[in-house]
C-alpha cells in the first residue's frame, strides 16, 4: 500500500467514524451522520412515474380499507 492510499484510508476512516450510521439513519442527522444506500437496489425492477406509484399506493390503501371494514371484530372486554 503506498503512502497516498494510506493517507486516503486514514482520511476516509475519520470521515466515516464510528456511530455515523446511527446518527444518520436513526437520528436523522444528515450533517454528522451517514446514510447507507444501495442495499435494496436489486429490488428495483422498473422505473415508474411518480403519479403511477402514488396511484398504486392509493389503490392499495383503498383495497385494504375496504377489506378491513368487512372484518368482524370481537370485543373481548365485554362481560356476558
């Protein structure tokens, strides 16, 4: 490993320091924290317009709302 690579690695480690992922992902600190990206990139099968994505979410919501409204809930707190 040459000296430039060593210096780069030292600088990189100081930037990526311990606890930065927690600050970024769980605390929302995007200045002192970091976000890991790309773990789910394999899941992207197509690129869709935002309107289509929102429509799919909305239709899914409406379907589940209808399904849930047809469920019968038992009240376990009622006494007979």
